[in-house]
C-alpha cells in the first residue's frame, strides 16, 4: 500500500479519520475546561481510537495502528479503573500529541510520504503517563496480572463467547497487528489447518459495507485458502442492495487458514468499522453453506428471474425496504464547483436573452411575463446551489480553541476563548481561505495582545484574559470579529515607527485613531520588541490583509489602550456571483460591487477643489474626498471630462473613502466573476481590477477591486 497511489478506500479512511480526530480534539478541550473526564467522553474517545486502530490495521498503516492502540489502552484504563487524576494535562497533553502525529500521518498518506514518520516517543510517553496515573490513583490494582491486563486491553473478551481469552495465549499475539503481518507472528501453540466461519457486522452509518468487505477479501488472499463469502459478488450489481444485505445478514466468510481461533478472532475484531466479529470452527461439509435465508439477500446473488415469472409468483404487493439512515450523500467538491459554474453561465445566458439589443424598444407583454418567471426559477436554483455550498464557521472557529490552549499553557496565562455565532454560514471556498488569516489574528491576540499575569495584576484587571471570536451576517456579507481584553495597541509606538519609516505624508495631527491603527497592516510593520515562536503583532499582518482583500473583503482594527483590541473582517458570502453596479466610462463598462458603494451624485463646479499637488477633490457635507478618473487610470478615450455632465460614485474600503468619476450609471445587475486571463495579468495597468464578467449585450465588463483603486 505504501508504494501505491491512494485508492478510494484509503481516501474514505483518511476522510473519516480526519473527522474523528477533529471530534476527539474538541472532546479533550472540553474536558480540560471541565477539569475532568465524563464517562461518555471516555467511552467516545475509546470508540474513536478503536475505530482508527482497526482501520489503520486493515490498511496496513502499522505505526498509526500502534499509536491508536496505546491511546486505546489509556482510555480503557480510565474507563475500567476510574483513577484519581491530579493533573488532567497528564492525559490531554499526551493525547493531543498523538492527535497531532495522526494528522501529520494523514497528510503523509495523501502525499504518499508517511513511511518515515515515527511515533515511538509518543507511544512511550503514553505508557509512562499510564504508569504515573496508576501510581497516583486510589484503589487501583498494581499486581502483575492487572498490568498485563492493561497492556492487552483491546484483546480481552473478543472471542465471541462469554469467557475471556486466556492472557498467556494472548501475550504479544495480534497486538497492533493486521492480516498482512501474520507470517511475522511467532505462535506459541501447535497450528492446525482448520476451516473457520467469520461473520462481520459493521458499525451503523459506516457506509460502503460492500467495498469494505471486498477489502477484507483482498487482504485474505495469500493468507488463507478456499475462501468463500456471502454475498459472493461484491463489485457487481446494485451497490445499495449489496450494502443493505451486509447490514442485515453480516458479511459471511468461510476459509481454511493456519491460525488459532483466538488470534483470528482478535484480527477480525480489529478490522475497520467492525461492530462485532463472530469466529468459529466449521467442518469441510459446512463450507459454502451460508445463512442466505433472507429472500431479499438471495436477489443479490441469484440471477434475476424474468419479470413475467416474478409477476405470476407474487401474491402480495412489494414493500420497498427503505434505508432510513441514508439521509446524506457525499459529493466531490469538484462537482459542486462545476454545478456553480453552470449556474453562473445560466445567469449570464438569462441576462443575454432578456437584455438582447434586438428587443430594445419592442413591447412584448407575454415575453416579459415569461422572462420574469424564468428569472424567478433561476434565482431559486441559484439559492439552492449556494445553500449546498454553504458551511458553518464552527469548523474553523473550533480549531482556534487548540491554538489558544497551547499558547496559554506555554505562556502560563490561563486564557479563555469564547465563540459567538459559529453557526454562521459562508461559501466553502471562503471557509478554506479564511482559516490561515484567522489563525494568525488569534495567535497575535493570544501571544501579544493578552498580558502576563503579573502585568494584569499591576493594571488591576480582575477579569480573566479572554479572546472572543464572533461572527454574524450583515446583508450579503459576513462580519467576523477577533476581540481580546488585553493591552491594546500603543498608538504612540505605531506613530513613532511610521515616522521613522517615512510612512506618513502630511500633518500627523490630521490622522484619526483608526488610520493609525490600520498602519499595522503595512508590509513589515511591527511594534513588537521581539518575535516569538507564535507571532509578532504586526508581523505578517500585511499578508492577512492581502488574503482578506483577495476574497473581496475588508479588514479594520480598533483598539483602546489597556482595554483590548478588536479586528473586524468583512467578507462576502460567496465569490462566484456578486451584485454589482454597471457604469460606463467612454465606451468601456465597469462593474462596482454594491457592498462598496456609499452613494452617487452629480457635483456642482463650486464643490470641486484642486490641492497643491494637483489632485482633484470634492467637498461633501464638510468632508473632502479625492476623485479618481477611471479614464486616466485605464487610458479610456472619448470619456466625459466635465464633472457636471458625468457622475461621482463614493466608495468605501478599509476606512478609506474616495470617489470615482464615470460618464453614467447603467444599472444594477448580478454578475458572474471570471478571473482575468494570465496574459492580461502580466501588464502593470490592471491595478484596481479584480476580474471580469460578461454582460447581457455580450460586452465584457471589468470588475473593480475597490480596495486597491486608491492606492
């Protein structure tokens, strides 16, 4: 498996394991907050580790299986002995280290580069932690018999009977092993080539039972002889019907193999997603005689009878067997992206039909009525497709708990993290791209925003140090806030650094607090006295802003010294289709995202002023705003030059407000964002252009990047 390209079975294993690791991490963090393990938490973590161990064993990922086995030992001990734990971090630190290794191992499997990964140190630390807890616990047996029992917890009571497996027979047998390692096991008893029956029952909801059964058969090839199984054709016929049969009847295997019953029982129990495994010896005469009494099961393995014959035989109407568990399906992201692209093309084609120049000036009542209905249906399809792609921010938010927890322990700050509005949903593509910027902001807040215990005591801060992640919908956008109750930003230090680096033009006294605070987003800007392993407030913040602006969003910071800092991200719900205002400059057409427009107006000559540098500016209600002419920026010919004949559109981005001058506003329209061709991106004249779109009349409109027009 190590040298093979990842197949669908391994992909499913990686996907499911990553989900279980995330779930386990959140359970551990919750237990740390509660300063103890509940029985349900211990049982759930034990189940997760048992499942991962079995899956890893089936896939031949032996190091992963060994680590999962050790963690399973730890939680078996906690479950059975219920010891007194003086410091819960003795457990959580080791388990989180194991989770981190498993995540790295999953990445290695995806890259087909995992064989060099070693978990020996982590496994040893886990065993040492178990011994330490044994020494601290009250009422815990410490004799050799009990220690052996703990070392072999996953092997006890799995022989399908009420009698436990004898420990002297089980020692070192199958522990962390899988079927591929049978030849390496030194058996301590005389082997006989016996016939066995194995009935595997899979866990509820594991799905793809027929594929998992096929994988078992493949692993048995070369290890056993005379293998027969029911159902016999696992990759032919109706997949749902095959899986349904295995759910009801179990996957039945008859084979001949040189192995003791107890060891075969252990190996069968360790297979992935196995709820129960019943192994017993059978005679040669019993081989191939499966329990196929279920009529529905026979349909899968027998040839289908002619429809006429079946109709004559039926005396009662068919009652369909419904799988009530099948309420969800997994769909590749690529298909969702393709579906979204097609919906975008549908929006474009609808606009091209309705806005066809050939229809201009013609009154067609029936056509208009049909067009409105068409627009309504397309809108509903668009909303459904968007809802399919929407995901809650909870997945991203909960990952921040681990970051705060690790920094808090290393710096001894006892920080808390509060999540608000994590159920807020955004497009999947945005979820993927928002993670890194958000992680950087949280690290900054935890490392440099929150003071040490001594500093907080000096300032008389009685509230515990806390970081709050808050999300909410705001129109067609989502607001995400990272709030800390730490020391806040030092305005004087920021100004000092800005002046030193010649970043300020004009009078410093004219700068607002927000303008000063937003200087931390300039490249390389930092007031931190030292860079730590976690972050430096301001270090890399320009990358954060660039990433957010790349999503079509904005970022702003506000702070009060000794009270805290709030960083606000404003991001769109989706990147694919946006509402825009179409404007004309000469013969060129541009699209402005509606979210950036404050107002539009036609100025009078007395409102226009020119500063000493020759910049055109307009006075609006006591404020003075710079004017950008798109005709000059993009060399557009035959554009309107007279302000009183054109129109000004006031835009706002990152607390920067300015106006652009256009010939006219054509109207509002939903547009599909298309990236610029690569050869166009090579030119330097595309500053302030985010992409392009196709209009209803066939013209191409450039979509303005408001955040970069005024730079």
